[in-house]
C-alpha cells in the first residue's frame, strides 16, 4: 500500500490545497510543502531499506495489484524497482524545490496553483510506478492537464500560445500511444486468448510481420515528443520561456524524464527486435539533437529559451544511450536523467530569480552582475560548469558513461556526439559571460540570494557534487533494472556483429555493471 499512498497523498493534498486557499492565503503553500516532504521521506525510507546492489532476480522491490475492470483485463498495478525508485526520489525532490521557489512568486489563485502542482507530480509518480498500460496512459494524461494550466494561467506574456502548443503536441502524440496500447492488447489477446493490459503478461508478445514496428511507433511518438527529440522539439522552448519558474523546473527536471523512462521501460522490453532495427536511426536523431540544440542555444538572447535548448541537446545523449544497448550506456542514461534534472532545474531557478529582480529575460540587458550578487554568481557558476560536463560534477559522469557505451555501438556517431560537449562549453560559458561578467548594465533592483533562496540552492549544489564525486549508490540501485532491460537482447536470435549494435552474451552474470575496479560494459 505504500506505493498507493504516494498517489493518494499527492491527489488528496492537491484537493485540500485548492479548498484551503479560500480559508487562508498561505495554507496551500504549507499543505504542498508538507505533502512533498512526506512523499520524499517515504521514498528515502524505501531507499534505505533497499539492498546496496540489486540483482535481476530481485529487481522488483515492491508490487501492489488490485483488480479494477477484470472483464477488460485492467488492474490497478503498481511496482517499484531501482530505476523507478531513483525517479521517484528525483520527482519529490524537484517537487519540494518547486513549492519553495513558488513561495513568493505566485500571488494569484494560490490554492489552484498548488492543486495543479501536486497533481502534475501525481501524474509523474503514476507514470513511474504503474505496470498496467491502461493505467499508464491514464497517468500520462494526468500529467498533461495540470501542466497546461500552470503555463496558461501563471505564465508570461505569450502563455496562452505556449500552453496550446504544449497541449497539442503532447496530446496528439499521447493518442498515438493509446492506439498502440490498444493494438498491443488485441494482438496479445488474439495470440494467447488472454486480453490484458498487464505489463508483465505483455512482455514477450509475438507480433505478426510488420505489426510490431507500427505498434512501437505509437509509443515512440509519445516518448520522443516528450523528451523532446528533433524535429518534435518546437513546443519545448515556448513552454519553458512562458512557464512560471516552478513550471519550467518541473518540465525540465521531470516531464522530459518520463519520455526517457518510457523508452527504457516500455519500448525496449516490449519491442526488442523492432527497437534494434530502429537503433541506427534513433542514434542519428540523438546526435542531431545534441548538435542542433547546442547551435540554437548559442543563438538565443532569451535566457530561458537558451536553457531550454540546452535541454534539447542534453536529451540527445539519452536517445543515443538508450539505443546503444549496453550497460555502460544505460547507466549513463540514468545518470543523465538525474543530473540533468538537477542542473537544468537549477539554471531555470536562477533565470526565474533574475527575472524577478530585472523583469526581463533578455541577456543583452544583463551583464556585470557578479559584484552585486556574488552568491548567485557562485551558484550559477557551479551549474554552468555542470551543464558543460566539468569533471567532478554529475553531468560529466553521465555523458562519459553514455559516450563510452555508444562508442561500442556506433563509433562514428559517438565522435559527432562528442563535438556536442565542445558546443556545450561555448553556450554554457556564454551564460556566465553575458549575465555575470563584463561591463555592468544595471544595478537597479539587484539583490543577492535571500535565506530562502540559499536553502533551495545549496542542496542542489550538494547533490550535483555528490553525483559527480560518488555516483556508485545510484549506479548500484539502477543496476538490476538495467540488466532486466537488456535481457531481451541476450536472446540468440538478437545477437549481431553489425557496427550499429553491440554483441551481447546470454549470461548476465558474466558482465560487470558498476564503476568499481575498472569495470567494463556488457559485451
């Protein structure tokens, strides 16, 4: 029931926050803060009860299942493994940060704002926990509506346009996934006589020739748009630049990660043969995203749009790693999901704080702020260095593992992806140069970080340093889940020696999966 309680707390807390807003203006903030803290505490408790390293045999730590509509094969099925536990920890930490950063920013409809904030967290939590595809689609849509309201009501000058664009892109791609879920349901039922949406029963479904690729395409549409992958990325810069600070933090830190999680959890295990056939094209899309996102990031003058395009670039590494099909790359993907959520979320927080002081996002009107706000300058420097992949910070571990893994799958594309690291240095340092260095443009309204803002920033700094200096606990926790995702490729018929895929053995116990002792990728 602990998994169900996470969802109950978030949904009930959201309703209570909305109602309490009519009684006291500050009550929704405290309710949202308490709910976020409670969910984070439960997640950390589950982490402390988890073995240091999880083997594939013990991948699933908790499972909870109740019949919902049994005649349709629908159940209320939740399950927790190392990967989803990491994602939950990220979700509730980012959620807590979002509540704190909104404390002074949001002044109208405070109750409804926190209702939407907690319900978008509930949708994300459901996506990371559910093992029934019907329920998965339900939570996928639960994420969408509250985020639409967060952008459309509390956003900036072009918020309505950005909210509509976000809604159309994500809703249309989500409907394509629904069609694929229904197709998978009927194909499995016709083959086995059992009509079910249960993830565990759908694994290993045999598809008629040509059908599997089309079904996978529906899932890919939803996940690649959410990441986003070029050319399906155009909704993201508009949504980020117009969203309130909390909306941008949740978009960058969490919503994009649901697309990466969907690739690992659903596309790879459900469609192994089709995923391998699609791998060269997917890796090419990832590299295009890395380079194109970096190029457009450098061209921006709007600070939030600049950071948004860095997300497009960084998420290209996720696509590159997912379709490399080896343990090094998968560990890099998981690290990228976590470190990008922290570092880019922090950059959006800093952009929001600057907007609050200057009432502009135009970096041409900024410059020379370091003497006036040195604390903010130091915090910004840490996360700019993280964004460009400085060793000692978490993003370096993520990109290093991803590139080592992708090299084993496709050396040529990996070389081009590595150019993206050079481009990241250029656009990241541009943030420091144009905002904090150079001639001072204005000092009006500039004040350094307050106590509340330091309370938000320092844990983010500590986390990105911890992930860069000692990532082993995260890698150990994800290890069993990643091995399970790779098991489909250990079938004899899926072995390949082509330059676009790695050769995998049928013996997962022979591989080494962590950074300890000079480990190597699954071969």
